[in-house]
C-alpha cells in the first residue's frame, strides 16, 4: 500500500467526522478507514480477505469511496461481535 493518497479534512469536515462518525479513540480519517475496511472485508473468503481489506482501506482513506454514515459509525460495533 505504498504511495497512498490521504483524504484531507478541512475544519468543518473534521468537526462532522469527530461528532458523527469517529469512535472516542479515533482522531483521524485514516483510523476510521482502517476500522471500516476491516468490517467490510469480513464478507470475503479468507483467501482474499486481506487483499480486499487493503483495497477497501485505500479507496476509503483517499476519498474515492465513502460508505454511508451508518456503516461509518457502526462498523466497529459489528466487527467486535463477529470475532
């Protein structure tokens, strides 16, 4: 995952991120992208799960794709229950 673009949030976007979608321990969009990519890759077979987790992380982290707000917020809760 070298040369990954990063989504840069302005102050208004960061405020929304922190109040609506970030978990208490998250301070960056990158942390959210890691959490959500872990969650959405659960549906993949073990042989390709890591590959898709990395692909999901890249497109979420750089802003090419953004899951809906409910997915952004609840991904960790569901991920914890699936382990």
